[in-house]
C-alpha cells in the first residue's frame, strides 16, 4: 500500500512537472515571437527616424539658402 501511494505521488509530481514545463515552453515561444516582432518594429522606427533626419537636414539647407537669397536681395 505504501509503495502504491509513493508511486501515485511520483506520477502526480511528474504530471505537474510536465504541465509546468509545457507552460514554460509555451511562454518562451510567445516571448521569443514578441521579441522578434519588437526588434523588427525597432528596426523600422530607426529607419524612419533616419529618413526624417535626412529630410529635415535637406529642408533646413533649402530654408537657409532662401534666407541667404532674401538677404542678398535686401542689399540690392
């Protein structure tokens, strides 16, 4: 009887461990997918940021050129 109880408890513990392991694996997969998605989004945002900086620099140059031309016109 004692042997049966011990076996029963061991089987229950193994079952609980399997369930816990399954849950951990599932969570790990979910976090891996989320991490991959976030890294891709970060990559996109960094590219967009670089593009906006480039456009901003281009517009700044154009505005500075217009200001220079206006100042030159004032002197004439």
